């Protein structure tokens, strides 16, 4: 996962299609990282598959495997989407960030906008 990030460890902003793909993998990490090995959970990430010529209505599940990789899959259309390795040193490895107050969130937005412009 870390090889997809820019030199500062952030999700790239120069290619929007690639950015969407990296964000999706980051969401799998955010849901799966805090799990114990062999644990699974349903996410709020929609399945993107189009079986039977229509959109799958399933939500993605993640499982942390014995080797610490994270597998994402849909139980509705029965397809795997990603097997994520090398995620442990990302910002999403411990799950969602801790809540912050209004001042901190405004400063974080300003910093992210500044980094996106550079």
C-alpha cells in the first residue's frame, strides 16, 4: 500500500481515477486494520461488481488473515476485490482517527489543502 502514496505518505492528488482506487483500499485498511487475525466485519463500502448485468447491492466485508493481509470481498455476488499487504505503517492502520475539536479540524483541512496544491 505504501508504494501508492506520495513522498509524504499522502494519497496522490494528480490522477483522480488512481486517487479513488487508493482511497478505496485505504477504507479497507481502516475497517480491517484494527481486527484481530481471523476476524471479519461488514463495511459500509458498496460492492462495485456488476454481476448479472446489474449493480451488486452488497456491502464489502474485510477479513484480517493469519499473515496480517486484509482481504475484501462481497458475500452477495461472492467475489473478492482486494488483498492488501504492507498496510501496517499507513495512517489508516489503527482505524478511524480520534475525534478532534473544531480548531484542530479547521487546521487539518487547511494543511491538507496546502499539501494538495504543492
